[in-house]
C-alpha cells in the first residue's frame, strides 16, 4: 500500500471581482479601510498583489477559517455550481451564523487563552461550554474578558469563566502562581510579555520596567483557587503584598500600577477586621472589602485602553490572515511597531466603538479583498514578505482542523454522527445538531488521540516532517481508510465509472475537481495492477490526504 501510494501521491499532487468587493466594502466599511491601507503600502513599495484565489481555494479557506473544517462534498458542489459574483461574501455571512461556528471557535479562544498552561483537564469542559455560549450569543469582548478576570460567582453561568485564573494558581509555590497570573493576563488581554522585566528593567524594551511587571502582579497576587460543586473557581484575599528586589538589591512593595504607568489607589482596610470580608452563601468564598482584580478590570478593560483593544484585534487578524499586524502577537510595544500601524489603530478604534463586537470584527477581515488573495506568487519578481499581505499566507491545518477534516474526508465523521443518532435517546439528547455532533465527535477517544499527535505546545502551530510521516504510517489514519459501509472508500469501490470515482475523491478531499493530468493518472492507477478495487481506492484517498494541499489552508 505504501509503495503504491507514495508513487501515486508524487504523481497526482503536484482576475479580481471588484463588483463584489465594492459591495462588501459598502456593507463593511472597515473592509474597505483594510484594502485601502494595505494597497497604499503595496503601492509605496511598487508591489502588485496576487490576484483573487480560485473559487475552490476560497471555498476551502472560508470553511477552515470560520468552521474549522473542510466543506462536505455536497457543500462544495453547491458552492462551485453557483455563478454569482458575491457568493464568497454570502458564504462568509452564512458560516458566521452557522451552528458549528461557536463549536469551533471555542477551541480557538481556548488556545489563545490557555495554550501556555500545562495541565488543563479539570474544569476545561465547563470553560469550553462557557466560551461556546459566549460566542453563540456574540458576547462583547469587554464583557467576556471582565467575566474571566472577575467572574460573578453567584451567577452559575459565569462560574466556569473562573477557569482562566484557577488553572494558573493550581499547584506550585506562591511566586510561580503570581508569575503565571501576571504572564497570562498580560499576554491574553494586553498583548505584552513582561517576563523579561521580572528581575530587572527589560533589557531590550525601554517601555517596560520592573515596576510594570510587579505593578500588574500586585493586582493579581491575592488570587487563590477554590472549588464549588466540583467546579474550579477563584477567591481573593483582603491582604497580602507583592514584594520584589531591584537590581540595586533594594526590597520594594509593588504598587498597583498598570502598563500605562498609572498608579491606582487602594482604600485603607476597615479598623474592624471582621469587616474585611463580606460573607457569602451557598459555599461561595467570602468577598474582600476591596478587590484589586476588579479594580484592574474596571480600569484596563475599556474602550480607551489601547492595550486591550489592540491585543484582541491583532490576534484575530493573525488567526484569519496568518500573521499578526504586530508579530509576535504578545510583543506589542513601541520597539516592535505594527506592519500597518494606521490600519491596526483604525481597526482597534472601530472595534471598541462598535461595542467590542467580535463577530463584526471577523466579518470585516473576512470580507476584505486582502483576505481573498491567492497564496500563489506567479510573478518573476521576488515573493513579497508575509507582512506585506500581497498574497495569502499558507497556514498548516491545526490539530483540531486536521482531525475533523480527515474525518469528513474519509467518512468517519458521518459514521460517528449516525452512531450519535442511534444513541441520542440513551444520552438524553433531543436532536443531534451540527454543533452537538461536532462536540461529540471531538470527544471521541480516537479523534483526540489523532489530534494529540499534531500538538506541539504553545499557541502557534507549524507543520513538520514527523506529522507528514504520521499521516503516512500511523494506525489511526489507516483505520479511517478501511472500507466500511457508506464511507468514501466504500463508495469509490462501488463506483463503476473510474472517472466519476476520481472526481468524487477530489471533490470530497480537496473541494475541487481534479486537473486533467491528475485525472488521467488517477484513472490509470485505478485500472492497472493486481490489487483489489477497495485497496486501490484506499491508496488513492490516502495519497490525496497525505498531500500538502490537504494539510495546508491556502
């Protein structure tokens, strides 16, 4: 199988629509601003951008970016048959409102927030449900961030939000907990890394002093983990200071200082220690007379806070465009300017004045002509840098995207969905919706094991040779390539017309029709040799799935 498939894989894998763009810009003014700013920068460098990507490429890109999966063959066929000039824009709007969208984006947000944390199991399921509901209802970003920093524990729906802080104060000594809190909050909400300012002023960034690190730490240092009804939550002490030693060996008590150097005051504690806490009911922790975390949230999570609004806009831009306007995304400081500073400022301001509408921000980026560009660079001139956004940036499929997309391509996903339908009465589920089916599929042990093989740690994901070899040799992928009633291998094996079988394989896996050379070679492969029909079909599918075209979002 492997010898034949490797040969086959090597053999078969090898103008702008301005009317639709103008229509999208009218509906999404920021989309027009994106294109204006990027085009101005390209013109200044005398660069001509790549043309719009082919329909099949845009179809696949939009599905992967919005739903985290490839389209089904029926979804692809319907889209490719549509000759409307604005079909890309209509597809974006439809998928942003799709039932599966929150089910996928909850994992994206979880990676943004918690990829740097080692142990994430306890409480993660509840946090994912919380995130999915927040995305489904399009909860404004400032509210979502506020609930993660200062969850209202009396509200059962908000309690899972405490997971963000709770996992950072789980285990380890107090210094390690404070460092995990400070680093996490600085990176996620404000797009900065302060670790290099922990022992001394930052050696490379004059903007960050030791006082900034410990100033932020002082807001968080009284946070402790607690539990209620087997749910991780947090509590806050009414006393306790963060102390540090300067390079001059001077011991200092950290003041409540934000990244903009603003120092916030703390009221003196009540003379009666019995009034330092407000008693809580129902097993909830008592609340301190003054919450440093709440003070941080009230001051920093606002529309006029440049750190807060710029950080999430930059992360969203990178998620959809492949590279942050500021890169790395958690190194936003004066010594690391944005590639397009006016664009970042405008998008951040628009995002804040719109009420921190995350879905609107996504739509603005997705509807831009810059997003629609081809990843191919056919000019004889040197390929522009990724930071120019003259071409689409190749993005390897994330572990989540790859696991679900392989399942859809082989038919394993549909077989699992049919199993969920049979079991829904016992599971006490009224209807297996696309979102429920997606969530249940992701909880399947073999799917999780599959994705785990591609995790490298950290927020970013890079493809490597080991992952390609995994697709080539591991039993988890071979299991999905065995013919089984109704899956892709089974359907192709029963297809008497080889030409039709090849077309179905390419449409199902790559969301496009095969090129003439691919078709002729694949048909020749299916008609030659002594292998059984199912074995040949399996090798064909395996070769296409192992291709770089499948493993990358292009």
